[in-house]
């Protein structure tokens, strides 16, 4: 371990070795590797018809899978292509999916959250972006309230003033930039070179166009990263003053993601160094006045994420952390996931299959996960820990009519061990995570995961 790491991260070598294991990221529970294959489009359609009537706002997620260039670290479902014509056919199929799914949601279900992810959503040209928003507005109840969260992920290399102005005109009020790292050596190692000066100019334009919120996505654990280089990157991040910062632990899984094989694994930092990088990032952001949000997000104290944390309305989903604005999320596009009260449903991953199903007016469904009562209970426990960093047993007892101490007797034995290791404080009626526990949050959540052993090939390491 670097000499400086021990002074501010209270984890011994043995503790790091113990907890550097594969684990889900718990953007859902049960995790996505437990979704059942071969889901039936008809089955999902019947579910939507027969499910209990749900009221309140909706959340929409739209996946645009195309990228112009490959980033070696990427683990997203993407299609790397320079063929701009591919988007037109995709939008044709996407419109069919939008029509099919919108039939099951009344016009009173206002869309207060909308997120475009990818891939690179700005792979679409201005006319295609307008076409897509017109599709959504035709079939769903989009809103123009100031309180809406309409966000889009952006590769800084693919956007200019014209597109920024268009996004504002289309109703987007939040924008997320994929930064990853500002160090040139790191950027070259991951095949994503974008200068600080270019990003700074883009940030200036974003603020001039009046976006309500600017987010940065960073990754630690990349090749060539050091404590010194990450401090320099964070100095630049803080200077640009984004409203939110997402800091993701790089998951090296070359067996699943072939592009990762193009990076030299010997240049990747080890687990101890990764913890030191994470803590350097945390120190920088907390020192600059940001508040830690869950396991991998930070926000200015005036940001709605920080306010949601204070009010107990923070939620964790497949896009990370967000405010709790809707009870259902409808996923649209390749591999997109829909979330309902007692079910997750995922679209097909293969583009040809996506076109084929929609060409036959069928839901492009591939996987499903039906939640039983125990799943819903454990989801609540895991999400409470992941969002609030604390868990009150009485609240769980009241909500689910159980005796928490008896129901989770074996899990609490493991909690006692984690308390001795400094990860949490355990009382007769609650669990509260320590600073060390926040860094090992996935390990703590995994104790309450009943679906073990894990699919090792699917899960990344926690450190």
C-alpha cells in the first residue's frame, strides 16, 4: 500500500484482501444477473394489462447504443460504427416500441423523469433528436415543469453549440459529461483523448445555455492512474464546478468486454491503490463542499440529490442515484430495463433481434425477474443501506410486519463481525455505516443478498 494510504484509509492489507471480491453493484435487487432468460413478449403484455392500477408520474429511459469510437474501458451495451444511416432504422423500430408500451400507461401519468443514455445519445444528429422527442411527446405526457429531470449523457467530443441549444429547446435541463480522467496518459491508455481546455469551453457553454444541472462521470482504477495524477484531475474537476459528480470503480472484465483486452492489465492499479484513489477523490470533493451521496455519487449541498438524501427520498436505479419522482420506469431501446413494483423486464441485447420483434409488432423483451415478498423485503433493506447509509429495524418491521432481528438472524451475525472490523455501528435497532463502510458498501449490501453463490463472470470486484 502507498505510504500515504494508511494514514487516511483505515483498512489493513488483510481487510482489503478479504473484501476485494466479486459483487453486484445493486442498481437493482435482485441483481440483473438473476433475471430469467427467454421472457415472453406476450407474458409481459399480459402483466401490463393485469397489474394493479398505478398512479403518479412515470420515468422514461431511452437507450441509444451507438458510438463513433471505442473506449477501451467501456462496459456498456454499445455498437461502434461510423455508419450514420444506422440510426434511422433504429428510430423506426424505437417508435414502434414507444407506441406499443404507451398503450398501457394513461395520459394522466406525467413523465417527470426522462433520461437518454448509451452508447452516445448525441450520435443522433439534430433532426434525429427532434424526431425522437416528437415520438415521445406524441405517446407520453411530457411536461415542462421546472421540477422535471430531463437528462442526457454526452461524450464531450461529440457536441457543439448548435446541439447544446437544441437540447435546451427539446426540454433537457440536465446534462452529464463523460470525463473519466483529465490526465493525458490515462486518456491515451483508454482511447479517449479530450483536453481539459475543450471540456472547459463546453462547460462554459452549458452554463450559458442555462442547464439546471451539470454532472461529471469519473472512473478510478484505470491504467496509469496514480494518487498524484488523480489529485490533479480532481483539481480541474473542482475548478469547473459541476453540480454532481459520479465516481465509478472501473470493472475490469475482459472475458465479457473484448475492448478491455486492448488495455495493458499490468498498468491497472491494484486493490490497495484503488482504495487510495477513491479516498483522494472523496477528500477532494468533500473539501470543496460536495456531499457524499451513497456509494459513488457526490453533489453540491444545494443540489436536489443532496436534498433528497436529507429528506429520505433518494433512490438507486440502473442510472445510479436519483430523486424519487416516479414509481415505474419504462425502458425503451436496446437492452433497456423497465422497473415495476414487483417486476423487472429487460429488452433484447441484439440489434437484429430488436428489429425483428418490433417488425412483427411484438414487445422486444428478452429477460424478466418477478419479485416475491422476500425479494421486495430485501430490496428495501439493501436500498436503504445504499441510499441512506443507515437502516432502522423498526421501520422495516412496520412496513413488512416482521421481526427484523429474528428474520435476519444469520445476517446480523455477519454484521457483528463487520462492526468489529470498523465497517459499521450496530445497535439493538439499527445499522449505521462508518466512513470505511461507505467505501465497502457493496460488501455490506451483499450480506442481505439471498442469491448466492454469485455469477462470478457477471460481477465486478468491489475494490
